[in-house]
C-alpha cells in the first residue's frame, strides 16, 4: 500500500481551522455591547469543503490525465490573464474576474500552472543548459508581464521566486542562477555608483572563486554594467504615478493615507496584543476597524492582537512544521518533474507566508498577497490546497519508482 | 541516473531562517515594544481624518447669488463609541423627528466604519441645536458639527438640488474621493456640473499623543489640502427670471424660456409649477417626497426640457422653408383656396378659421396661420423628406443644453406608422395632420426657442446653455463656440423673418398682442390640440430686436387656450420689462 502523508494533511487541516476561527473574529464588529458578524466565515467554510473535494479528486485522478492537461490549462490561465486586463477595475487594478457572487483571481491559478509547466518542460531528458533556460524563461515571463500590467507587483515577484527555486534544484549549473540574480541586484544597486562598484567587485570575486571561464566573467560584468547605465534612463521614462507606485512598494511610509497607514495600524494592533493578547473577539483595534478588510491581507494583525505573542508563535510553529515536513519529504520524490513541482509549490507558499506576515509586521513591502490557508478568499484557498494536493499525490506515488 | 538530492537541505535552512526572522520581529513588536503600542491603541491616536472641500456656488450673469452655502448644524454618529444602540437611536428619533428604524439601519450599515463620523441629521434648526446640545453630553457617540448647506435663492428647475450620497453612488464614486457623508448633485446644474462644483477631499493623518507629542510614524505629507469646488457663473438674469416668474398666469402650468440669440445663453428659465430646492437640503422625509411626486401638477417636471408637447402652428415656418428651399413654392405661389377646410380622400380637414382665408401666398399663410395652405404644401413632400428636414432644424434631436435628462421629442417616420398602424396605414392623412404641428409630433419648448432664435440670428443655430463660460480642465474658462447653420438660404430666411414680423406687427396677424413700439418683435403663435384636455396648448415663440438686445423666446402655457390671446401678451410684458432693465 502506498503511504499517505497524514502528518502534512493534518497540519493543513489545522491551518484551515485556525483560518476559520480567525476569519470569524476578524469579521466581527462591536456596537455597544453587541457583536455584529459578516458571514465571511460561513463562505470560507464552504470554500474549504470545495477545496477538500478537489484535493480528494486530485489524489484519485490518474497521473496521465493530469500530465496531458497541464499545457492546455497553462494556456487557459494565460488567456484569462489577458482577459482580466480588459475587464473593469476592481479596487484600482485589473486582478479579478467577477463571476456572480465570487471574484476569481486568474493570477492564483497561473502560479500553480506556471510551476507545473516549467517543471514539465525542463525535466525532459537530453536538454542542454540553453534549452532549459529558454523554456523556463518564456513560460514564466509571459504571466509576469501580464500580471505587471494589472498591476500587481507582489504576485509578479512570486513568479520570480518560483522560477529561481525550480532552477535551483534543476540540473542547471548554479552559476546561471548568478546570471539571473545579478541583473536584479544591479538594478537595486544602481541608486549609487559606489554601491554598484562594490557589488560588481564582490560579484567578480564570487565568479572567480567558482573557477569560471574569464569570458563568462567578462560577459556577466558587461551585462551588469549595461544594466547599471540603462536603469536610470528607464526609470526617468516612467510616468510619475508609475514611479510613485514602485517607490511606495519599496517604502510604504511614502503613502501615509494608504499603505503606510495600514502598516502603522497593523503594527499597533499586533504590538498592543502583548504577550497574551486581548482575547478572542476582543481586539480593540480590530473592533475600531482602523484597518480595512482585515479578514484578508491583514488577518495576522487580528491574530496578533487577540492571541498575543503566544498565538503568533503557535501559528508560526504550525506553519514551520508544515513547510519543514514538506521540504524534508521532497527528497523522497524520485521523479524529476514531480520534484520540481513540489519545490516550486513549497517555495511559492513559503514566500507568500513570509511576505504576508512580514507585511503585517511592517518589515517587507505592502502587497496584495494573502496569508495562505488562513486569509479569507476563495480562489487563493482553492489553489493553495490543490497545490498541497499535488505534493501529497506525488509523495503518494513515489513507491512506484522506489 | 539520480544524483544525490542535497538541495532539499538548503531549502530547509531557508525555511528555518525565514521563521527565525519572523519570530524575532513578532518578539520585538509584542514583547519589547508591547507597552508602547498598547498605549497608542488605547487612545486611538493614529487615524485618518477627511477634510471636506467647499462646494462651488452659483451666480447669475451679474454675479448675484442663485445658490450659496450657508452655515448649518449637522448631527453625526461615531459607531465605535456607541454605548447602547437602542438608547441612542431612541434619543435621536424623538428629538430630531427621524424614523427609529432608519437610524438603526444607518448604524448597522456603517458598523465597520467604527471610528468615522457618520451623518445622521442634516440642517438642524438653531433653536433645536441649543435645546439638545446639553443632552448630547450623555451620548458620547453623537457629535454636532457646524458645517455648510446649500441655500437656493428662488424656486426654479435649472439649479437642481443636492442630496446625501446613496450606497450605489458611493460605491461608484468612492475612488474619486467621495466619502459616505458626501452630498452630491441629484438634479439640474448641481448634477450636470457635479465634477466642477464638488471639488476634492483633503486628508490628514492624526498622530499626536495625549500630551501633544508627535509620534513621528510619518515624517512628511501629513496633510493634503482639500480643493474647493469652482463657482458657476450663469447667463441667467435674476431680474428677468424673477419678473417672468411673477407674471406667469396663476394656477397655470407651462414654461417660458428666453435666450440670447447671438450666444445661446439662457436669460430666463421658468417652468411652472415649480418647487423650492431648499426642501431637499434638510434631507427630505419619505412622506414629503410622496407628496411631491403624487402631486397631479407634477411640480418636479421641468416643462422646458423634460416635457414634450405637440407644437401646433409654431411648427409651420419649418414646412414653409422646406417648400421654399425645395422650390416647390416661391414667394408668390398661391396654393388651394382656403374655404374653411380641405378634403383629402374621404376625410375633411378643417382650417381654424371657419370662414376660410381664401388664396394665400406663403407670407400671408404664416401671418394668418392658415391651415389649408400647409395641408396642401405637405402633400408635395414625402413624409421622410419632412422628417429629415425637421431634424435638420434641430427638432426631434437634443439641443445639448447643460442640464441632465433632456428629452429628444419625436417626429414620426413612415416606418413608425407601419410598425404601429399596420402595413395599410394611410400615410397621407397623418402627414396632413403633421403639417400644422398636430398628431404624433412632439417637441420641447427649448427646441422651439432654439429654432426661433436661430431664425433671428441669420440662420445660425446656437446650442442653448446656462453656464456663461465653458469650464475646461482645471478652472479654465472658454466661450461656448459651437454653432450650426439651419438648412435655409438667405432668401428663404428673409421671407420667413418677414412673415414672422407681419404676424406681430400688421393688423389681423395672429400675434399682434405682442407688438411693442420701438422694438422689432417677430413671432408665431400656436394653439395645439392635445390629449391632455379640451383646451389647446397656447404657444408663442419668436425673437425680439432693438438697439440694446436680441433675444429669442418661447412662451408655452399648457391647456392655456390660444397662443395669440394668452401667450403673446405675456411675451409683450417681459420684452418690455427687459427693455426697461437694459437701460
């Protein structure tokens, strides 16, 4: 009998239950002595049932069917990413497709199927390095471009993390990863010539120590220097509002009425929770509704306020065990493509958790990324549970090849 | 073929690192800085406050007020500070005469705006404010603010009114900086120029602690100033407006509109019965609203652009100019002899003068308003020709005045008759009827006014407008320059103008009641039969010129009787008056 990873599944269920409880308290509001609730927690419960059903289906579905449907679904998500750009704005960006009572976010599905598509196309045998790079880049850059147009910087960044993590575990020599990362660092360091020079020197040192060919080192340095010169030109060609959007992304405090205000309120909520928290339903900051929509992106601030340091530590611990357990089991997957998929999913979910909690704590930029398995939201929950479903499935199937 | 998979170790290190970082920062916020944040949280120190702009005011052409802002006292509620919902709802309900369920609904709808002030009662009378202000101390959630409210200087149909933003409007406009407490133009100019009048909200972040010390979460941009709305300067002349309003026959319905024929600027815009827009500023109750909309006289109906009526004989000059333009007739052509009517097939169409007018040329046909001449003339054109020409004279098409909801009017086509009366409909009979502005044709008084003004302005049709200068982008004013030429040659125009002059100034013309010594008054009467009553609508439209002004006007009295005897004398009065004040 194949072995089912009950540990991972139980931790997933625990996270979903924590989610329901958090959404219940986050969607309450206090008028006098009465609590008023919005029915988000009921909706979330329905979504959990649906996603469990999908997880079950995935486990039962023959791998061959999944294999042949990867590419068509990838194409479908790309088309829906194009479609969403032509739909009316919701809350200032083109992220959602409105399907009656639910808003569907195509970029969520795109994340999962980009992971699947990259893994499928670079795990074929007898590919040379150039082919692997070209394929993985094309598959990721299309959705990234479309998502940047929405605009949704945070989600676009997730795709870079996915690409990087999969290439990291692929057969590609590691210095290519330096090739990918170094231009991004060049963009960041281009704010000052001295930082940039220091950075280039460090880069050359690392490359030199990696015993790389001088031609390659020369190539990397040329590319990065070129980027150093092109970045200010590109920056100045951006419109004011585009520059502002990027600057606010990096430094939310630039926008005291929007992102900056939210971060301050989130920090006040979490900080005022102290060691033991203010108690279930009793968060004063939450009940004053200083933060809009705190059942989605800022749900961690509600948890922090009501359950304090112990609550936060508990949730971080559950997340940690969950991810660590997955990371540990991945090595057991012998099928290359499945391993890539699992690593991509793991990186993607870890990144989302880090970005979301980091945003709540005010240490990373504000993005529209929800907290996986806990935040309210249909399409996000569905896709994340399905993603874990794939990992469970692949872990389940390992015995065939063992 | 497998290589040892050691990368998963690195992934685990990364995960450990990430969670280590998060725990460190949670520890810092909650354990190290916990007390500080508890302090800030308890005092609700950091919050955003909206600064509202002042709405633009409205003035007449001589900068006399039409709509101003005056101080008013408004009652707000802060949902987060409610101690007892029942008690506070009851207090407001009994003291300010508002339905208790309505108040509870407002509180419920805004339960997530806990720290924002939500508008409950607008425009509280000063005495009431004084009496209740002491009791307010027992209800910390209630807040009385001195703000501004619209004050309308006279009853009218063009200013419109503002009202409290509805949920739907708020959802659409919240991104433009409207708040849940905003007032928004609901009708008339207030609605049409909402963007210009409203201005932009400002915001400020409060981050001062109890002792007045700045918490310094934000270093800069703590305040964006509100942008006040721009004032509107209208072409309306308050004196003329009020005079016409005062001479309008008592207990009659109808409208009078006067415009400057050179620019298209509206000088007076009177529709009766009218309403006082001030009734809407206090937030109108459901009962008051019912009273207004069930009033059989429809005081909310703007009878200049929202009402459409058969034009009757004021339509005749259009058919006459079509005949002249198409060279079917010339200035001397005499058509069928009028013997009090005319047979078409088996139907007899009467002329309004039973004795008959005899054989007339076109000028006299307009002067005496002979029906038979136009019956006969209409038979020489297809219905489509007449329809097209009517539209080319900007009837049955919107004039484009700067007011919302203007009606188009109607002129039937061949297809319309076939669709509505079947394939074998006799078009001829309908066409003959249409020739004197009867039957299915419907126009707004404003369309008629714009047409007659164009006749007086050498055939150049100007778009009617109330705003003196067009406002483009940010506070830049431009003239209204749009102009179109009526499809009419100079010779035809002279002939039509001549006949309008004779109608008023020669004996036995139908409009002689409007003639004034020293002023050239041109006009055409109309008495339109209609389904609204036995008595005809009384029309009189035309233009008046002297050395001081050139104005176009339309007087329309619903079921008023004959244009020549009812409407023309009113026109005479206000032209005379306008001549007087233009000294």
